[in-house]
C-alpha cells in the first residue's frame, strides 16, 4: 500500500512537471520544472531496484545536463521577458491530436503485453554488477559511447568558438 | 514493491513520452525543444528499467541497466552538440526562433 501511494505521488508530480515544461512560456521555469521531473523519475528508479541508475540520474541529468541548459539560457539572455516567444498557434491542435493518437497506441500495447511477474533482484542494479557487465559483455558499445562523447565535446567547442579574423 | 504493476510504470512512461513529443511539435524555442527531447529519453529509460525489473534472467536485467547508462551518455553528447549549434546560430542570426532559422531551405 505504501509503495502504491509513493508511486502515485511521484507519478503525479512527474506528470504535472512534464506538462509544466511544455506549457511554461519562460525557458528558465521549464528548466527548473524539468529538474523536478528528473528527481521524481530518480525516485521511481529507486523503487525499481535501480539505485545506481537513480544516483546517476541525479548527478548527470539533474546536475550536469541541466546546468548546461541554464548556462546557455543565461548566455543567450533568453530569460528576459521580451525574448520569450509565443507558441506556434496554428500547429498546436494538430500536435495535441497526434500526441493523443500516439498515447492511445502506446497504452493499448501496454495492456496487451503485461503479464510478467515482477522479479526484484537488488544485486542487478548495483554498481558492481553494472560495471562488470559494462566492461566485459558490453565493452564495445561502451567504447563507442566514449568516442561519441569525446567527439561531442570537441565538436561543441569547435561550434561555439568565436571565429577570429 | 510488487504491489505496483508494470502497466502503471509503462503508462506513466508513455504519458511522459507523448508530452515530450507534443512539446517538440509545439514549441518554437530550440532550448525548450531539447528539454522535451530529454523528457522523451527519460520516458524510454523508465520503460527500460521497468522491463528489466520484470525479467526473470539476471543477465538481461543487468543489460537493461547498462542500456540506460548508454542512453544517458548519448543524451549528454546530443545536448553538448545541440547547445553548441544553438549558440553558433545565435551568433550568426541574433535569434534562435526555429521558424526563422531556415538556412537549408533556401
């Protein structure tokens, strides 16, 4: 019962903050709501016996990535009232219609698929098990992600560099 | 933990994904569009972890967690590149409204 209550509390906050990210006109407010959403998702990861992923979510998403977002908003001065753009009025009903259709399709699949019993194995979510699997079975994808991140860092430096005449 | 069914988690993930997709279509500010993409990636991570939680096999469960880490890595690279492009476009155009950035269309 307590688990259900916790789940519905987290789900409620996650849904309302996600709607707030899209509905808010102010990018800074969107970013702060997104951080709240990520923290709620981290809580849900803990309930799915994934403590390591939950901690990574807080450190990398709510910490590093969102700080990058806020930095760029500050750099481009998008938080000022005159810089806040309107939404595309014309496309909005079409977008919500498409979103509703996608939601119906996804949820219909959800209730077709689910018959599996939960199988909590707390060891599977530990840093030890994940690290062992990542450096043995998944070492090649790990290398590719490492190369991708290196290319991403170098590429973003090159893109954002001021051209010196 | 077993009292919350997988369908509840998957429905929540579907809802977050759909909200993100609608945001990508609606918003004009590319930074907010990136935030909506992050929302979608997180929804997919939630489904990964939900299915991992319901797997009988230990190896497959760990594989689900490893893939979530890969998704986070790819998201970090994507945000770094995307925000770099946004800064470069802002230097060039003094605006980042995506309806006025149509260099490739002309």
